C-alpha cells in the first residue's frame, strides 16, 4: 500500500515550524520544543501564546515555535514574563529556560515570581551543565561530575550541592504546579506530556505559577554518545533529581 | 502495516529510534549522509512495522512521520 493511502498517526505539531533544529545529535531540547508545541496546539493557544526565552541553547526558540517570542536577559525570563502577563492578562505566557539560566543567575527571579503567584508557565530544562557556553559547572551539576570548571569532579564542599528546583519552587504558596519529569524514554515522554499540560492548565485556570522541570541529556558536554548519555540520565540524574509531581494546584 | 517516513535533512543520526523499535525496522545507513554530514535513520521496507510510533515519539529532532 502506498504511503498516500495510509493514515498519518504521528506528525510534527502545527505550532512547530519547519526549521531544522540547531541542537547537537541526541540533545533533548528539540523534544521539549515539540512537547511545548503539542501542548500549545492541545489548548489552541497559538494566537495568544507569548514565549519568553532565557539565555542558553534554547535561545533560538523563536525560530522553532510559531508563536510570538521575547528574549530576556540571562535568568530574567520570569521577570519579563511577569511584565508581559500583567500588561496583557489575556495572553498566555510561557518561559523556556535552562538550568544555567533559571537555577543560577535567575534563582531570585523564579523564586519571587512563584512567590507573587504570577500566572505564568515555566519550562525548565535541566541537563546538569551549562551547555551553550561550553560545559561549565551549573548549580544542578551532580557531585563528582566532571565539567570544564570542575575537571576533578564537583566537590560538594566548596562547589556546593545540586539544587532541586522543582521541590524548592513547590514549597512556595504562589506555586500552583511543580513537577519533574525525564525525556529519555517513551514512557517518560508520555508522563512529561501530561505534566506539561498541567503546567499550562495552571495558568489557564489562573491558579498561579506552573513549573515543569525536564531532565534532559547533553551528550556533547557530558562527553558521551547519545546512548551513553541517556543511560547516565537514567542511572545517575534521577537518583539526585527524583521524578514526580511536587505540587498540583 | 505501518510505515515510517524519515525527513532526512532533520535527522542527526543519534540512533534513539533504533533502540526503541522492537521490530528492528530502522537502521543508520552509513553509506549515505545528509547535507549536514550525518548518517541518517533509514526505514527498512522488508520488515513488518506495527506503526506504534515509538520511534517518532523519542526522536528529538522531529525527523520521523509514522503512517498506519
């Protein structure tokens, strides 16, 4: 049977443009972009969604999502999103940030945005390293993990412990939804899709801030093949960053 | 019977789809490369595909379309 006679059961979501991703092979940013686009389509938000992008590998989101986007200074996406949402209450505002952005320089902004119960959605991609700048240690780097700034491995005494952002944000009263999911297998991707919808639903129902943390692989800066990196994600990252929903409305 | 269409210019040859395909329908064709220089995932016509779409679900580059 020719392909034209068959029913298409999986295709690129409408809110994702045809532009080819610039990400490295095996990087999960593209997957998170696709989940975001699928969720925008699911809630029919493409005409009123505004993306606010932090600094990192996700910075070219405006090339890939067919929604209006705004670049923010490093870590300041929740602050910029606050301004956009307050001046356009009918818009749907979603930030896209990495761990070097949200958990390091932007720690203050995310904590206070959650504490003010801002109706915004945060997509937080945690790959335990600064990706775009060349693999330096991030606050989410695992103890013992080698990076360009911790060549002997991260030492908790002196370098600190990994910050568990989803749990931290879930303790604030203004947070409506906080969950951590992973991107390395199809079952985890399905869970991630459901959690992404809940993070969007929190804003749609004006319940407060919704945050979804996605554990993802960075094969290039982990100095691994894509296959090795997903195995590391499963074996090591999930132990330090337990998966689960920490707050649900 | 299912069928997978590969958008070859989007594929970066990470191989995630090969690992999830229970039937082994996908392989990396080392004899062909796309314009970015990657060996691309290739759908094998001579095996049975159930059209489960796990390959497309796990693809980080949205390079696969599945038909059933």
